[in-house]
C-alpha cells in the first residue's frame, strides 16, 4: 500500500457523505482490502464531530504500513465519551469505533481536540 495523506473537512451533516466518498476513492488507490471498516470509523468520528462539536474543522486520513489513521479535529475541548447504554437516540458510534479499530483515542489541542483511530487495512 502506498503511503499517503488526505485532508478534508465537514461542517454539517450534508458534508459527511462527500467526505466519505473522497476517502473511499483514496482507499481504492491505496489498495486497502478492508476499506468498509475505515469508512465506517470515519463516518462515526465525523458524525460525532458534526453532531456534538460544531463540525470537523479538519480531517486527516493517512496510510502507512497496512494501517489507516483517521484524525478528526474539532473545536470542542470535551473528551469523547462512550455511553454506558446506547438507546434509540444513539450512543453506538464509539462502540463501533472501539470494535473496528486497532486503537483509538483523543488528544486535547489549544482550540478543541483531535479524535483519532487506527484501522488495519492490508493490501
């Protein structure tokens, strides 16, 4: 898989599908076998940023050595929190992320935070 970095942003729900499509095209170029896992994790992280943090100011997708790293930057400094009990209003997103990733986490920034996830994506 060719290493590379891809950057974009999503400010509202209508931006999520186009962002996902752009990443999907890049995953195909990279030869990623499990692109659907990467796309689902991307969708969940970006949806959380749009829904709870005013948007994803910057999304960086990087591929190297069979791992795709997704980093979503937003302006809300509050840590992402997995709900103890998902319900009809939601709460499944971070559980999905936790299940599909090698690891994920978050890092505070001077103006918000970045939430990151690493997904195995062999050729």
